[in-house]
C-alpha cells in the first residue's frame, strides 16, 4: 500500500513539475512579446514546429498584427487547460485598436508545438441572457451536400415565423463570424428574433464544409455557393409542424442579400430581408473598398494608387471591356472569371420587380464594405414605386450592424460588439407585420 501511495505521489509530482515547466515557458514567451523580442520566441518551439513555422513567418505574423492593430498595450490573465498530457495556454493580448487571444500548445515534453492568434471568446449579448430558447441540430441537404446547422426557437413556438439566415462572401460558419473576430452576427440575430417570437435556421456554408473538395473544381456558380442551399433550408423549414409554412423569410447578409432575390424567385417565401447587400456585382465595389481602406491614413502612396488602379483595370477585364490587364491578380486568379462574369448578367433590382413576396432593403450608413451612397440609394432610385418593397437606412451602424460614432474600419470587427436590440426589433416588427 505504501509503495502504491509513493507511486501516486511521484506521478503527481511529475505532472505538477511538467505543468509548471509549461507555465514558466508561457510566462517567458509573454515577456518576449511585451518586449518585442519576437525572434527569441522561436527557440521555444519543438523541432517539428521550428521547421514548419520558420522565424520569418513569426516576424511576419507579428508585424502584420501590429500594423493593423497598433502596439501591444497589455496582456490579460492566462488560462491553462490540459488534454491527454498536452497543455494549452490562452493569453489575452490587448493592442491599441483591438484584442486577440494568443494560443500556445505543448507537446508531451512541454516544448511549444503550436502558436496561433484567435478571436476573443464570443459573449452572449446582455439582452439575450436568461432567455429560454429551443435548439435543435439540423442538416441542410442539397444533392450530396449536407451542411450542419441549428434551428433556434422562441419559447412556446406554435406556428411561429422562421427566418433563413444566408451568409456573405467566403467560407463562413453558421454564425457569420470570422477566425479573428469575437462577433457573431447571425447568432445575435437568432437570439434577437427568438426574443420577438421568430424562429431561425442557420447553417455552415457549403464552401466551409466542403472547402477542400470545392477548391479542386474548375469554377463554382453563385447558385452552387449560396442559392441552392438556401432553397433547401426554406424547404426544410416548411417540414416542421410548429413553423408557420406561410411565414418563411430569407435574410441575406452582404453576398447573401445580393443573392436573395434569386432565392425568392426560385422558392416560395413570404419575404426577403436584404441586409447590407450591394446593388452592383461584388467585384465592382472592390476598388472602392481598397481606396477607402488605403486612404484611412489621409494619404495614398504611389504603390497604393497603382494597386487601386490595377483593381479598376481588373473590373474592366472581367466586364470584357478594353483593359490594361489580361489576367486577374488582386481579385484572385483567372479561375474566378466565370464566377465573376456570372454576376455581370444579373440585376437584382430587375428580379425584385418581378417578385410577389415582400422585400426589405436595409443597411447601416456607416458601412464601408457596402456604401449606402452607391448601393442603397441605387435600390431606392429603381424600386421606390414598388409597393412590395420597403427601405430602412440605419444610422450609425457598420456592416455587422454594430454602432459607432466614427468612420468604420476593419479593426472594429475585432472588438466585441453586438447589434442593437432596437435594430433587431425593427426587423422583427417588419416580419410580424406580414
């Protein structure tokens, strides 16, 4: 018995010492980040990580973070966890303009086997805490594609309306979040709609779930990327007996908004909400985004002006107009040409005029990605006499419906925030008007 106790004590001491060793290394790495001595961090990596994560990559990653977010101001309290004798340290890093988590992981010898930067943890908005929701895991299926998602229900849902949430550009998850952002627009919308008696369906985008498979395809259409799965989600919603099948709505965000008239045209929905959606093809607004972002410091260098001009020439090339370029570089590779050129034959306003369902076109006036001065105003100009179309320009909010009192910048996306409950109430009231 005494020998057995001794074995347990020795094992416990070994685990304690190895844990302390990792914690000591973590503290030393934090100090090196604080002192901006990035090169010395590389020596803490194990052999495999040193080979794959070269010192120059470490310098580049740190330089990029500081360029976009300012200098490191302070670090927060470290959180440690252990899984199968491998430890993880989560370190909050607070820069001048944003905050991130530094994640360090160890191998069994307590050398550093992984280093990455992630978003701060998402936090449920105060207005959604202590609210009763119903949740059900779902699969949105289209042909051979199966996308995991969630049906979120308000309390006592009996023939309640439902909103299908359709993503913007890129391989987005069901929450319309990004790897370095603590914000989840679609999750916030789902909570807000539920508070107002409306169910939601949100799902991981096809280009996220089947990213490797689709990367091998010669090209992909907007229908394959977004529209087909949204139609499948509409059809799925109508199979639930507690959902009002005559009150199925689609809310598209950004690219999803741009595509939502086609979704409505090919399915039977009560209405669509076009949230922060462009009127023009996405590639046509990219030069303006570059000009805005590069001009935030009040000046444009020769190199920056050349980049903007190249983007403009690529727009002409996509539109098959006389251009100084003969291939894509800034907007991807020529593999994107069929995808972009599909947009050139699509006019969302023309489709909206033919719809019989209700349409709400809405966005914030602080959105730099989809500028209301060109996109929202164009919709108003073309559709102001359509009785089934409503408009709502929201003061002070950005592309993610988060309020601010200064010009919007990408750094806002890395600062925790939530849409105003008043904004979601307005969307809910529009749905509940029927």
